[in-house]
């Protein structure tokens, strides 16, 4: 009898929506065992919970709850499942406090308008890209293994400063309304707007039915700790307005003064994310030079722009759009010499063409379209081989990130002969292929889709020569030079060309990669006409 009493004291029973809402107001951490009436709570975890409760002795800060999904609307996504599910609720009412700040000094994360939360989107949600219930054994070591076997996305989130209107459902009026709106495959009446108190992050995720894919941390002390851990530059970066734009050095300037201009760009705090020489087509030149189309020199300008390469750049900086406009100056050399003699337009004027020799996007919307056009994203298949240790794998993933790749999809798998044939189709008839299969059978490989402009060539350059010994001489900073031990165990593999990449990705991930990776080359169709 005493044992039963202790169990009741240990775990509070929540079996209605009202009790659930009340439970969410518990201060501190609440560990919730979600169960169904026909299955019952997880008894295997109760000794661990009791041990934690006794050791910590924090009745006001640590709570254990069993919640019956059958009777709680919030938990409807967990019904008809018998696997153990544990949720964590963290609630704190105090404001941000910086442990390093002096008494009375404002916390670097605190402002009158913004409070931050930490959200961790778990690896399977990142990789699978769909709402799957996270299934794991209720064991801490298994949980650690699960959380370290792939990429998570860690976000710092705050609500906007402006009060947002909320949607309010109204009864449909068939006489006055003909439109219907689709919401989760149900027809509902057109929404009207009303002012309403905004939801907390946890409430919002629950309403969107995605809360089971994320861990939310809203405890002020823990938020500060995690921000310092995961984002050490957050204090200096949180007020920055980072923007990307397209910039262009016209042919004469590119050929004669490229290094001077790039030096100034660097000194002014811009980061060059991507660059490529490009000979513009007549259509592209006319679109970029549209503001000069009524000038006498327009024909000569188009001829120059299409006869020699220009240098296209993607620039990143705080308030990049405005800073670039101020740096390059007006579109006319005459205006620049009178009003802004220090501008790049005045400094790098070219005789015979009274226009600015540098170009920049006129809006962030235009910049996004221009970058997509001149630097179309490309995908390639990448493989990290089984002999690479977990520590080395993390280093390689860091290399990949620093090189500007996005890991679009990723999965860990044992490559049997059938799977290996899809990746190594070009060499599967070679005598040494059996040795390749033997190496791949030693353990799990990490198969990835990498995305960026010029992805195939850039990944092969980052990998380095096939032989690690040769890589150490010719490309000592490459992945194979750093982590390869032999030709067979050279750490990584990648597609040789875009067509091979496209075919292999389609087979390994069953996704459709466009046959034309360069995208739509009709410049007028993908860009709004620039207005001045």
C-alpha cells in the first residue's frame, strides 16, 4: 500500500484537457509520460524518476506527470501508438538575467520587446523533412546516441515587435461569399482579422502539430547558457541586419582594376560569398543596363558588356544593400564627381563611358532573383566512408559547412552491393571493385546531398586527389589529405559530373532532380524590371 502511495506522489495523473492546461503552469521542469488507457504508463522509467526526485529534492522545480492521450486534445497525435513517449515542459516567469552582468546592468539578451527561446529541431525531422513521431528507447544513453547520429538545427527565436492580427473563423454566408479557404484539407469560411494576444512558442508549435519534432527551452538561465554555448557571437550579432546582394564589375574595370576593387570591398566589411567571371548575353546586358537605354552610348555599352567577361559577386554584410549603394555612388560619373568624389563610381571612371562601372541590386527582392539566376544552386552526392571515426566525421561536416555547402538530405546506411552499385556504377566492372565493396561493408557510411552553386566541382576540389599521399603534396588542406589513409580508405567520395550526381541522387534518395540544373535562362522572366 505504501508503495502505491509513493507512486501517486511521484507522478501526477493528468486525464483531461483542463488538467493538462493547469499542468503546463508548473514552474520548473515537468517530465510527462504520455500513455493510452489500453497500454498504460511506462513502468520501466519509474525507478529512475524516483531516484532523480530523491537526489534532487526539488519539489517546486521538478515534476513528473502521466498524461492519458485519449482524453487530451493536445495529445491527439500520440493516440493509437504504443511506443513510450516522453515530453518535457519548462516554465519560468522571471526575465532574462545575465550572470556576467553587474547588478542593475541590462542583460545582453534582454530588451523591452524581445525574449528569446532555444528550439532544437531533432535529426530525424531535419533529415526526413516530414512530421514523424520521434521514436526512441527511454534510456539516456540511447537518447544521447540518437541526438548525436545526425544534424540538428538549433534556432534562437523571438517574437516580432509589432502586434500581429489573428485569424478568426466566422460562419460562412453563402449569399455573400463564394470563396472558400483550405485548412488541413477542410473547407472553412473566409477568415476575418481581429486583435488577439499572441501565442507562446510552445502553444504555436502545438497548434501547428509539430511540437513533437522540437525541444523548446524557455528557462531564462538555460537560454542564456545555450546561447553562449551554441552562438558565442550572439551578443555582437543579434543587432546586425545581414543581407545578401548581387554586385557586378563591368568588363573594363574587371580587367584593369579587379584587385583594387576587391581590396576595397574587403576593407569595407563585405564578405564575398561567391564570385564568377561571366560574359553576358545581349538580353542580360540590356536588362542590367536598362536605366541607360535612352542614352546615346547605350549601343556601345551593350557591345562592351557582351564582348568581355564581367565579374559577378554575391556580397554579405550588415545592411549590405544600403552600404553598397553608398560605396559605389550614383549611376552617373558626372553626378559622382560633383556630389560623391570618394565613391567607387568617381574613383574608377572609364573614359568614353560616363556610367558607374559597378552594379548592385536595387532591392533585396531583386537581389534574391539575381543571385538565383547568376549562381543557380546545384546538387551533388557525397559519401563519408565507414573507416572515418565519429570525431573525424564531425570535422569533415565542419569543412563542408565552412565551404558554403548546404546538406540538403543525409542518411546513415550500410552500403551493400546493390546500394554501392548505384554510387560506383562507373567502376563496378573493374577488378578492384570487390576491394571497394569490402571497405564499404566494414560499417555505416554517411550519404549526403550537398547543395550550392557549382557543387560538383567545388566538392571534388574540397575532397582532393584520390590518393591521400598525392593529396598531401598537391592539396594539403583537402579532406583526403587530412583524413585518408589509402586509395581505398580515402575518407570521402563524390559524383564526377552533374549527370552522374543527378542519376545517383534520384536512385539513393528517390527525389527528382531537375534535368537542367542551371535553371531558367530567360532573364526577363525570372526578374522584375528594375525601376529607378
